[in-house]
């Protein structure tokens, strides 16, 4: 029998390209599984068959450009489906959900950098996400030069996606946008410097979670 957290626990990971989110999600997942805590690993845009279809459309590097509002609505369409079919049912069962990107990405990529007024993003947020806000958000912070080099090495000969191919300036603003969000919402958002080795970053994440949630206590590395 797997352990359940009474209301579930919704943890999101954010950061620029190549910050190591998927590695850290995999490591946290392994630790939670080792404790028999039922955990779902998912991502945005995507996470359900319907939302993955929308993801393919959004990230298609060859499609015609879309105006910023249309693109933002596509992210929220994917999110609505993801919440309805995966995130809310999992949390209702008391499971842990680890999500690679969520609303803070929209706030920064589309809101701060994408010319959609923040008030529009907030309205969509109230409509689509409503009460299902993350319990905690971990921002993995690295200089964009490093992140882009990692993303490019990972990609190999594949074409850069819609956002990877933006300028260095864009990625610097992106980093600042996430740090500004963290400053405004320090109760929910934890910033972790992510240039160090994978294991020490994993341990730091665990310790930060342990300081907030009983679930992680007593299982220190
Ligand atoms: P992905 O390949 O998953 O990027 P990463 O590995 O960096 O997470 O592609 C998702 C891209 O979509 C990424 O560049 C960030 C962007 N994005 C937004 O612009 N708005 C959003 O709301 C979300 C969830 C992602």
C-alpha cells in the first residue's frame, strides 16, 4: 500500500531552459517512491493526451507565429485539461504531483516577456487554476548562458523549439522574471541555485521541503 498525504501535495518546478528540472524531478520522484509515497510526474504544456496535442502545436518550431494572446490561451487550454484529467484527481486521492513547469512559466514567458498584460494572465489563472495552486514551487536558478548551452547539447542536431531559439537577452529577462516572482511570493516559491552537482541540489531541495512539510521530515539524506 502506498502512503497518501491527506490533501495531496502539488509541487511545481520552474526555471529557464536547461536548468535541470527534469533531473531533479526524477531524483525527488525516486526518493518519494522509495518511501512508498504515491507520486505522479507530469509536465506543462502537456501531461495528458489532449494537452500533449496542444503542446505539439505550441512548440512546433516551424509553425507560423501566433499573436501572444492566442498562444497564452493555448497554454491555458492545455492546463485546463491537465488539471481536470490528472492533477485534481491525483490530489483528491491524496497523492503527490510533481509538475515540470506550471502557471509561473505563463506569468513570466507570456506575461512579463510576451506582451500579454499581467491582468489578463491573472484572469485566466483565476478561471482555469482557481484553487488548485501549487503548495510549493521550486525555481532552479542558473545563468542563461549555461542553461542554453546545456539545452543545445541535449538537443543535438534537432531544431531549437519556439522558446529555445529566443535571444540571450530574452533568457536573461526570463531569469529576472522568475526571481521577481519569487521575491513577491516567498511563502510559496523557493529559489535553488542550480549550478552545483546534482546530488547536492537534490539534498537541498529535500531539506527545503522538509522544513515545510512533515511528509519529508525524518528522511534526511
Ligand atoms: P520544454 O521543452 O518542456 O522546455 P524546458 O525543458 O525548458 O521545460 O518546453 C516548454 C517550453 O514552453 C519552455 O520553453 C517554456 C515554455 N512555456 C511557456 O512559454 N509558457 C507556459 O505556460 C509553459 C508551461 C511553458
